[in-house]
C-alpha cells in the first residue's frame, strides 16, 4: 500500500512519476477538484480530447469503463480514465441504476494497461475492508487522502489562503467560521469569497462579518435552542422556538435533531470521563472533530443523570407526537417548560 499526500501526488505528476491505478478517498470537494485538475494537466488539451474519459459507476457499467481503460491511446502516450461513485466498495446501500461485477475491476487492477492511468474517486465515509476488491486496491493502488483537515492544520491553511490573497481574519472570527461550516474546507472556501468582498477595503475579516454573512445551519440553530434549555433560560428558549414555528419548521424535525444532539452529549461525556481525548472520541464515533469539540465543551458543565432523563423524555415525546397523543407544538412547548 502506497499513501501519498496531495502535495506529493502533485509533485509526482509534474515529474512524470506515474502509477497505473490510483484510489482517492475522502469527501473534501476542494481537494478532489484540485486532484482532478492536476491529473488532467499531465496531458495537452488535444490529448485530453482524445484520451480522457470520466465514468459515473452508479450509471455506467464497469465493463464499459474497463473497455475504455484497456484501449490504446489515440495520438498520445497515455489514456486517462476517471471512475467516480464506486458504490460497490462500501457496505452502504446506495441507490444506483446498474449492477456491477467488481471481479472485472479486480482482474484489471491485477494486470493494468501500462498506457492507462485509472483514477478511482471513492468519496465515501468508509470503505468495506472485508471486500476482496477493497483489499486488492489497498494492496496495489496508489492511495491519496482527500479528506477533511482537522484542528490547527485547517486554521493554518485558512490563514495562509487569506494571507496569500492579502487578507487577515481575527482568531475569534476564524473559530466562528470553522464552527458554522463544521470544519468543511470546501464550505469555508465558498464563504470566504463573500467575506473578502465585504472586507475589500479594510482587508480585515472580523467576527461581526462572519456572524452576519455566514448562515447557520438548522442543526446549529436547534443546538442554540437546546443550550438555552440546558441553561434554564426559558424566555430565550421560547423566543427561539417561536422563531422556528414562524419559519414553519415542524416540531417533529426539532425533536429528531435534539435526540441526536443529546445522544452525542451523553456519548462524549461518558467517553471523556473514561479519559479519551476529543480526537479519539471523534474517531471512535466517526464524527467531525469540530462537532465533538463543541459537544465536549458543553458536556463538561452538565450533569449526566439529568442529560439521560432529558434524553428519555425527548424520545418519549417523539413517540407521543408520532402516535397522535396530543398537539405537537404544545407537547414540545411543555418539554421546554419542564427543562428550562
């Protein structure tokens, strides 16, 4: 198994140090697009027109993709083939329109065409390591991680991007931006375009700009509601709840999100009490490190028995609403009154 960082991959491509089969894992779209661009740049525009193909394996058969891969290049040295959405590498049930025979790919990987570069983009949370095709890819392919950056690396990258563009961002503003985007570098990059336009004169991005321009997700808004409930601030909790109702957000959805968030708080509190670090907890629960970070920060001040009782009550509330035992808006309001 050969693992490359993205910078190493790009250097290898520029130097002509090529492999026949690559497996790109991770879901960070900024990195994936950068990788795709780097591969295409090893060919001239004329060569790409004749020798580049992109296959969506949820829509096109492996047989068609492999037939392309084994074909000799036209008027060029090599053929470049992208294979996207290889759902058969996962254990997930993913909707697709074509059944695939992974053995076809397995045989190709074991004896790839020397003039073809096959790049497989597996943008999934996890591959099924029990599958023969996954084992063979890990053994034979050159692997590149295009997953999310974490912690200080992400902060340094965003600061460097802004510095190269002639901007600066306040530490508190950067923390808020990362929190609002769940540490997703692709989302951060998109939001920075607005923030840079806003700060075009001052070249300084502050917390007020991030608060005003970067939207907060529904999950984050519900997290704010739950925080006010846990802090026993009934007036603020009721105000936030009424805002949800004015936006016509169904209490059933609010209940589902709070169940998920309370479950996370309990899990994080239990694991942290056992001495596990935030990064270890994130890996154990397969969650974004930033989500675990803020859950850990909140869980430290909370009583676990109270959280458990609250969790049991919200699960019971979910059952009451779905079984028609009362008006859902009123039932949720009573839940707020009980705990806030």
